[in-house]
């Protein structure tokens, strides 16, 4: 049984109490400088689950385990980022134009 129950179909115009958290997700925030190009962020085979308006950021889902990561076969540039996020229990990777540049990952000059 859930700690906090929320009616999935509340009567119309009924306020829902969101004072207690229902879930928490963790996102690893990085600069888009860790992607080789803007086009790489929009890869048709392995695209983001969300692309920010104006093209300045993307969100990628982190698989549940290493086998799943290998199965989805991400591009080489993002594989170490997703593997790192998986190791540290992140749910998502946010690549953002204003995000931090980390020396642990390859940096592309674009």
C-alpha cells in the first residue's frame, strides 16, 4: 500500500493535496558540450524523450540496468554518460546549454 494515496479520477474541480511528495526522480545535469553536435542530440535512432524549446536541451531516460543499456545500443558519445548515471542511480540525464561541463566526459567544441 502506498504511503500517500491520490484518487486518479477525482471529481471535476476538486483540489488535490500535493503537500506530500508522491515520487522523486534524480537527473544528472550536464552541458550540451558533451554531445558532438546539435544533430547528435536529435539522433533519429536514439533521440531524447524531451527536447527543450529552442533546441537548447534534451532529457534522456536512464535504463534500469547495464544489460538494458547495452540492448538499447546508444551512440558512443552518450554511452559513458548513461553508464555513469546508471551507476549513481540517476533516472534521467539532462543535457542543457547552460549545464556544467565535467572533465570526466569528452567535451566537443561546437
